[in-house]
């Protein structure tokens, strides 16, 4: 998928709270997005994505009837049925098992943000564009949750700094953004990223996205 930052983003929005749903429709519309459909249930979400084929679906985890994990289950189903549609889970809750399943077939085009940690609407819209364009947007707390209880593997060979760099990569950060966050040079970040690729056995090819594969390896181990 190519970037969609220069055109109107088509969004399907799943949120069972009518007040929140209407508010998000208004906010997204004011920032150049077009909400082509909304849904208050998981089946409604799946049907809306099938009908409209949006650039990205925004999904809450807990939806009727049981308010447990219907939303993220639907997201996994959408991922399997229409992998070209970006998925951004936007919730108050971290559901690591289903998050790992959502990411199992690729981190490209997937996001998972926590509602209380998104400080500005512009941040949310930027994450939507990144996910719709095939990028990744994972909240640090989600990444930390996926890290807990992991089995031994290549991640254990990383230095503390390499792990920090990889965690920021998992959030969809660029090398420049990582360098600014860690207060190091961009060249230093490039060296750490290269070291991660070597330790994970990821060779450079014309077709493979090693950043995505490194993130996938990280998340798969962490959720194992």
C-alpha cells in the first residue's frame, strides 16, 4: 500500500458509545478524513469493511454483546479477509493474546493505541495515515505488555540500547525520531538497527522489509 497522506483518508469507525463515535466522526472530518461508515457491534464492523473497503478501520476492543474482546477478534478476522485494509485498535485496554494474533501475519498496516495516552487529535490522525500507508503505530505500553513472559530467543541477545531502539521501531518511529527520543546521533541509531538485523539473521534483499520483520520477531517472542 502506498502512502495516503496526500488524499482524503477513508475510515470505518467501530465504537459502541454513540457519543464517542459521533465526536470522533466530527473530529476526523475536521482533519481531512472521511468516515465512510460507523459500527456499534463487531459483526457490523466486519460488514462495513467488506462493503466499503476503507483505507483503515478504527476498532475498539470491547464491544457488544459481551464487552470483552469482540472488537479485536473482528480486527483479526478483517486482517485475514482483507489484508489491504489498515487496522488501528483504539482502546482503553491491552489485550496481548489477541494483539499478538493481529500482528502474527505482519506488522505492516497495524496500529494499537491506548485512548488515555493519545494527547492530541493530530497524533491520532498521523497514526491513522501511517497505518493506512502500511506502517506501524504501537503504544509503548502495548509493546511492554507483549514483551512480558516471552520465551528465550534472538531478543535476549540484544543489548539494553538495542532493545530500546527496537521498541521504538515497533512504535513505527523513524531513525531520526528514535535518535531524538534517545538523544543520540542518527548514525548511532543506524548502527544499533544494523546490529539488530544481524542478531535476528535478517539479510538485506530487494523485497524484504527488515524493519517489519525485526518488529515481528520481537513481538512474536514477547508474546510467546
